[in-house]
């Protein structure tokens, strides 16, 4: 596990806590041994959150650790908008990069997300056919989800578009109430809708599996992590067929007990704290096996080119340049006024 301190001198709170969370998971890993020096490792995993390594991992790629271990170094980040400038694990990876074995889908590992407690009720005690408790403003399909109709559906909008304050910033009591509602509804639900938000990936899918509910994926471009037999417990419905959700889930309801068991088993075997790190190393090993050294170099050049030319990445670079210019102007102004203002 690459300690960020080997690359950068200062980390933001989210990046530091993400690294510490990953290190805590190493205690559960029995299949693999953690070593201190990257040169002694078969796989070097670099967990990072935010832009501490730079928007496109420039600080990591330009340093001696990467140059000495580039053939076996992989990035991991939960940032939905992180471009895969390095091979690795990205929950929101695009099908384009996944199909070339440059990156794989993954799940969200962090200790600043709320850790939920679900009852994992048996089928006969679940009275909700399908549910969605979340914010509708992160993607238009979520607004459409809120308009679905069924007598045994629970659709609760945590935050609509344009509201001045995010739901998690409305006070401790409001936050606790929303978390409790989320957990109660999830535990009562047979199927949990997982529409795309900012990106195709959704933390809700893994929470549903943990709760023994069946995830219903409404995200056409989602790349599922390698390993689980997803067809046994996941329902994928094309975004254009959203209106068919009630009918499809009514037909699948008799299959819920078996699908629920498979979903919870897959979570325990692949995504639980006890199995997370082993899964991530397996995914990195998969990338090593499916790309040759020459192919990896070619893909790295392609990724570098995309990081400069793709419109989304160009906008990211321009926004960063603007922030740097504003910060520089403010520093000059403070110096000119003797630190006042």
C-alpha cells in the first residue's frame, strides 16, 4: 500500500482518512502480505481521494516511486470524476477504459461515508416492493424515478434541485432522521433502485447488497466489478425503460428470496471489510494478466493524450488554472496591503 507521504508532503482530510481506512483493512486480509517497500511488492496500490496527487496524478507520475514501480502500480480512488490517468480501480470507470483492461470497476472504500446498520429482514417481513431514498437533483433520471407509481413503493426525495442547503448540512437532528429513514426503508425493501447520479456508479448498490435487498441498476454505462456472478442477483433495466420498473419487479418478486441470499453472499465475499482488500488486489492482478508491458505503455500514452484533449478534461484543467490565478491574485493583493483584507 503506497503511503501518500512518499509522494506529497500534505494531504487533505479526505485523502488522509481514505488512506488510513485502506490500511485498517489490511488487518483483515489473509491471502496477501503487506510489505513496507514498493520494490518488494507484486502489486503497489496507491489509494487517494481528491487531487493531492494532482488532477491527473501528475505528482505521482513524476516521482521516483512511480518510475521505479510503474509496471505494477495501480491507483484507487472513489472520486466519480477522476480520469483514469493511471491503471487501477475506479468505481465510475467508463466502458471505454474498462474494455481495454486499463481500469476496472470497484466499490467505495472510505471512512467518511456513513456506516449503516441494516436489519436484513427475511422476505416475509419486507413489505416494500421497491424503494429509492436519495437526492433527485444529481441526474434527470432520478427525477423520473420519483414519479414512478406503485402501492408498495417508497420513493423519498432527500433533496430537490435548487434547494439552498444540502440535506446533510441541515443540522444533526435532520441528518440523523434521514439516515434512520434510509436504513429502515432499505431493510424493508425487496428491490432497491440504483439510478445513476453524477456518474453511473452508486454506493447504494453495495448498501442494498449488504442489506439483503436486490439492486435494480438504472445506469446504462455502469461497469460492474469483476468477480461476483451479477446475473444471479442484480436487475439491470435500461434507462429508457424506466417506466417498466413496477411491472418487471412484480414479475421477479417470487425470485426475491434466492436473489436476496445471493446478493448478501456476494457482498460478504467481495465487498465486506473482511474481503475488500483481497478483492482489490485480485482486480489489480487481473489487469496485470490481461495487458502486456507493451500494451500498458501504449494505453498510458493514450490516457495521457485523452487527459489533454478530451473536452471534460480540458474544462477541468481550465478550472484549475482559474483557481490558481485567483489564488495568486489574492496573494499579491494581501502582500500589497501588508496582509490586510
